C-alpha cells in the first residue's frame, strides 16, 4: 500500500478520533485509544468508506479494530 494511502488513513483517523496523525501507528487500536468507542468506530468506518469510495461489509467493520487492521482491510479493497 502506498504511503499516501496510509497517510490518508491516519488523517481520517485523526479527524474522527481527535488524535495526532503523527502518533498513529500499527499499535493504535480500539483497546488503547480513548474515544475510539463503538459509536466513533462507525463514524470512522463511514468516513473511510467516503474517503476511499469503497463499501465495507459488517464483517470488515468488525475486523477494523486497529490502524494495522484498517490498512489491511482497505489494502484488499483498493
């Protein structure tokens, strides 16, 4: 996956989750990120769908629990 795509994912996450994009890494996940709750998870996935013009199914929603997972799921779609 290109660095531009990864940076765009970080920027979307930063906006939706109120994070510093430069601090997002493979370890950033729902388990260790304050504010990344179920409601914000839905907002994040919808924002990513919009940004990348993709449709994600519920199973993919569930898999996207960390930055690393998001890169993997979107990488398979793009």
